[in-house]
C-alpha cells in the first residue's frame, strides 16, 4: 500500500519520475492512481519523506503468480555512445545456469536487457538458452545508473512477476541487485557458488564463515528469489545458434531527475592484467612459498612464455609480491582457465573456491600433504625455486 502523508508540500517532484504516470496533483497533494506498481521511484525523490510504502508480510502473500527465471543482461561499459556495447560473458554463464533451473521448474527463461540501442542482442541471448527477451530501449539507458536501472527493473518485476532473478556478482550487479531487493522488500543471496531447485524453490548455496562451511539458503516467503553469481563460477554452455527468442519490447518513461548521480569523468585504469585475469586461459600463480618478491618475479617470465597471466594467493598479495588485482580466491577473483599452475600455494579453502573450476590444475609444493594436491590433476612434490627456472629454460628451448 502507498500512502501520502500530510507532510506533502505539493512540490510535484514525484510526478515526472513516476515511470507509470501514476501520480496526479490534486489540491496541491500527490495522489496515486491504479497504475501505481509500488516501484518506489517517488519515495526516492520526495524531499519531505511524505510518501511511504507498506508491503504485505511475506507469509500471507499469494506467490503462485510468480513464474519464470530471469537473467539480468550486463553490457560492457564503454562510456562512449558511439561504441557498440557487448554482452558480458557472465550473462551467458547465468543463462546456461538459468536454463537448467527453468527446465526443472517447467518455466520460461527470460533475459532482461536495458540499453539505449539494440545491437541485435536477442540472437546471442537466444543461443545461450533465453526463451524470451524483455527489451527496454531508452536514451537514458546509455550507461549504467543505479536509480535509472533499478527503476526499470522494479517496474518490469512488478508487471511480469518472475520467480527467480540472477545477476552477475560484478560491480554493476552488486550495485543493482541490492537496490532492487530493498525496493521490492525481498531477499538476495550474494556470490552463490551453486544454484538448484528444491521443492520448487531456488536453493542458493554460498560459502559462509570464511569459506569453512557452505550455507544453503531458501526464500519461501518472498518473490522474486534473487541471487548474484560471480563471473567464471557457472559453466557456460555451448551456444545453439539459430534459436530465436521472443522479444518483448517494454516502454519506460524515464525522467532525468531520477538520476541522482552524474558521471563527470571516466578514467579507465590501464592495468591490462587486472582486466585479463578473469578471462585468461592460462594462469601461473604463486603463493607465500615463493618467499620473496624477486623470486616471485620468475613467474612473470614463465607466464609470458606460456602466453598466460600471473595470479597470486592472498598471502602473496599481503606480502607485496603482486598487486591485489591478481589475487585469486574468495576475496579476489574467481577464475576458470584451461591451465592453472600453482607454485608454493598451500590450497586454503578460500583460494580453492576461486580456481577449482580450472580445466587442468598443476600444483608444485614441497609439502606432500598440501591440500592443493586434492584439486590438482598433476602434482609435483618439490621446490618451486628449482622447478620454475627448469620449466622456463625448457620452454625457451622449445620456442627456439
Ligand atoms: C575471509 C577470508 C578470505 C580469504 N580470501 C582469500 C583469497 O581470495 N585468496 C587466497 O589465496 N587466500 C584467501 N584467504 C587466505 C587463506 O586462508 C590463506 O591464508 C592463503 O590462501 C594462504 O596463501 P598461501 O597458500 O600462499 O600461503 P601458505 O598457506 O603459507 O602456504 C605456503 C605454501 O608454500 C609451500 N612452500 C613453501 N616453500 C616452498 C617451496 N620452496 N617450494 C614449493 N612449495 C613451497 C608450503 O608447503 C605451503 O603449502 C582468505 C582468508 C579469509 C579468512
């Protein structure tokens, strides 16, 4: 229920921001009509906090009308209106996971795309399993903005009532999903590492207590059930080209005044590795066992010869051997390269969760009981300081 209290001063600020034209000014007071979806856009802009939304308690709500699995489509941020944006890989990973969930529920898999310019995105989204694409095209969607994107998302959810929504645990997804969750008054599980269906509900699993236990989370009393998943956690399925999803074009009435944050300048940090580590095919990682920053540098040469990127454990980062942007693991980046080489890393659970999805793991550690060997396909018990130079020399010879 939405209510306007006596505090309303009749300033009309709420009228243009309502995406549904649901507010009229009557006798210098805001009055909501039946088009109101409780999206909360007016609450955000009211300067005197005169508008309040009261939501029904979860347990007493009828949730049977909520159907379908949605995936929020994330586009690359170019900051340049003329440069076409690409769909980020995490979207395809989530669609692949979402397909499995939707099949199990016997419901539709839908992609939600907000953009200023459609670049024929539906084809690609269909190839990764989307049955339907909700497409909102509007000039105000030229770059990600919390207020604008969350308002559109909330209005779509209110209109179509999905049962599940998945977002990438990226800078954008981590900003958008909590805003949507708090506006809709629903739960959100961050950084899920596994998703399944249990008794018709979304079973959301994520590490808890520093990664020492896995928590299984269900949200039986609210809809949509929402989760974020980091890039590289879900395996991306093979695309099936030629599948055409149904494209549902949605209109959005977006007013500039909704945008409370303005981007004045955009500076791209040119640390190439920071960008590359999550997409690298080969990662050569080092831990505390590399002992010094100089010895750690040997990994750079080896990685260059293999055409890879250097990764590091948190201990190595804390010791200053490598920048934080190279850290692999729970509080670093989750990676899934074709080849992961680990030197002097013990294999703490917080490291393992960030690299166990790698296709082939080769570990070098002088302790035969190091837990890293539990996930490694090939293990070498030995001294990294002897093995790294030998490998480097051998590769150099091969390249000659
Ligand atoms: C909330 C939380 C989040 C965390 N997030 C992360 C994270 O994102 N990433 C991460 O990595 N850690 C993370 N950690 C830290 C994690 O628990 C470990 O402390 C860390 O991974 C240990 O790094 P390491 O394996 O390099 O060091 P150590 O555990 O000290 O292991 C060093 C290893 O090197 C071996 N060794 C020593 N000398 C040699 C040699 N000459 N040749 C070969 N092997 C040698 C030793 O046998 C040992 O196994 C987190 C911890 C917490 C509590």
